[in-house]
C-alpha cells in the first residue's frame, strides 16, 4: 500500500486538500491527514477538516509521498513550520515524492529542494520560485516532484499524483467513476 502524507495548516485551500485526499484514497493510497498543532483545522474559506494525527507524532519513514495543499495563510503556516520543512527534506533525500499545489510550491522552495526543477504554482506566487524553472502550466512533474497551479487544476493535479504512484491505468480506472477532464 502506498502511504501519502497530507499536512494541513490553518488557512489551507479546501478544494485542493479534499480533492487530493479523495482521489488518492479512491486509488487505494493510505492517506494520512496530519495537522501542525490541533485535531481540527480550519481552511481559508471556513471549512474545517479533522486530521488523522499531529505531524510531529508521525514516523515519515514509511511514506511514499508528501502533498501540500495551498491556500493562504495555510501555505505561510506550512512554510514557517520547521517540522514540515524537515519532513520534506527527509522524504526528498530518500528519493520519495514531494508535491505541492497553488502557493505551496513555495514551501518546497523554502525546504531547498526546487533548485533546477521545473515547477508551477499559482501565478501570484511565481515571483517566489527563485531557484526553480517556473512554467505556469497547470501541472508539472520533474522527477519525484509534482506541482500544480491552483484550485482550478486540483483534479488534474490529484490524478497526476495517482499516475506517478500507481500508473496511468489506475488513474484512468479511478476517473471512470468521477469523469474528470484530465
């Protein structure tokens, strides 16, 4: 079973978080939603999600991927978390997948893992992608890094995560039930 870590911070983008969690679970991934400091986390539009655990209680060694939803101030809260930065660096160093959407590729930048990588993000955050090759595309994959543009590309982003973890056939299988334009 593939294990995916989705850290949530106050102010996360709800469309991105729920889409990522849902599509990956439909594909058969064990998705663990981890909050930074409390069980229930409120998104940027007032929707709350109950986490599975606190991030500092999780042994990240068994995870295959970390996925960061965007949103403001969620991205800033993730970026300022030493624990989030440590986990990203640990998984990247172990050649595991790191993924982020919307503003959160900036967290990957903060972790120091975007140098020389082709990435995308919300256009308003492109100016912060100083070490990466920014494209502005809806979804980018560069080796073990997957980035997405915004809430509007959340479904494409989530299906790309399924594809890199499980293959194109699994993504197509899952899409037969949701009929996304991927």
